[in-house]
């Protein structure tokens, strides 16, 4: 069920309350908001409101994380270099999280929020196949 206008507005208000002074989502504030909602009677149509709130928080958290997929071994220094480059590019702190993905064949794929930086061999092969076909 898609949230109605009132549910989206309440979700945005809850999201605004969950932000710390530096503009980032505060886990303590989110926990406090959820505890308050749990103690008090839920607002009308609370499920769509909570889903919209969760989506806003998830989007904000994804914007502060660089999910790095790599095909082979990557040093911690390389991961930190990528995180520093993303921090400089976006002008906000970006925390790295790395995991291996053998399907890439070689290279790396970095996702920050909705942005994707893909230098993997599998992406290049897929691009060549699309141009050829």
C-alpha cells in the first residue's frame, strides 16, 4: 500500500527529528522515535508512515556509505583511498564497506547511494555485447 500524503508528511517530520546537528541520521534519535511510537498509540495508518520513514532513513544511510565490490584481493589502504576519494567527491564523510564479488572477473564496483562507479571487466564485456548485438 502506497503511503498517502499525510503519511509521507509525518514520515518526513520523523526523519527530520532523526537528524543530528551535523545533518546525518542519528541512530540514537531513530531509536528514541521508534520507542516513543511504540509506547504511544500509533497514528492513523501507521504502517505506511513507518515504511516511508524507513525508506527515508535507508536512503540517507546509503548516501553515507561506499559499498565496494571487488573481484580479487584488495588492500585496506586501497579501500581507504577509495573512501577518501568519495568523501572528497561528495563533500561529506563516506564510510567504506567492502565485499568480494567473483562475478566481476576483475576490477571494482563502487555504489554510493544511487551512484554507481563500475570499472569491472564484466561491465565492460556487457557494454561490448550490447554494442555488438
